[in-house]
C-alpha cells in the first residue's frame, strides 16, 4: 500500500507543471451559475463525478466507498479525516440526497490528478459548496478518489 506522503509528494511534483501552465486546463465557453465557468471533463474523469452523484442520490454508502482508493481519505467540513474504504462507507452510511457536481478545473499526469469543482442540490442552481478530488489511476486503469475535501460556501457565523 502506498503511503500518503509518497502519494502527495508524487502528486505535487507531477502536477506542478500543469498548475503553472493555465493552458493545460480545459475550459468551457458556457458560464455556470457561479463566478467561475464549468469545464468539460474527459469521459474517464466525468465518470468519477457522475458515479459519485448517483451513489449520493441513492444514499448508497458502499457504492460511494467503492469510488475511493483502498487507502483513500474523506476530508469533510465539521468532521475529522476518514481513511480507508471501510471507514468511508461507515462515514457515509445514511448520508445522501440531491446533488449536482460540476468541474471548475482538472489535470492529470500519468496515474495521478485532480478535479476541482462546485456542488449544489440541482443542475443550474448556484453552487452551495466546493470540493477538490485528488485522483489516482487504479491497477485496472479506472480513476479512483484518493482524497475528497469539501466545504460549503456559507461563511461561519
């Protein structure tokens, strides 16, 4: 099993050129109901967001956990970090409901990458929050979530 520091070091080294080169990120000319436009993801990355939406809408914690790498992390606002598929499944038990995800930026280099996005309860509604997904390509070539960090757009009072 890969340790997280090695994954993060590799991710930072591999993605530094993509982050530094804005032309490496595809953009869509269609503005979304936010200050930042959505981007169109390649099908293999779009599948990650689509599968996440479906599992969340169906309140299917097992399907959500299956989208993560075996040693993946959930880093949600208001709760401690959660690591590993079994813990992720327990964390998501009973959670779910309406969800629409959209990508704001992405990059991949080899077997690692990221997706930055916004979320709302339905397509076309303003984003109520944002997320970052660190993704890794599994042995089968399928993209998996290594870490999912999200938080709401509302300021804490």
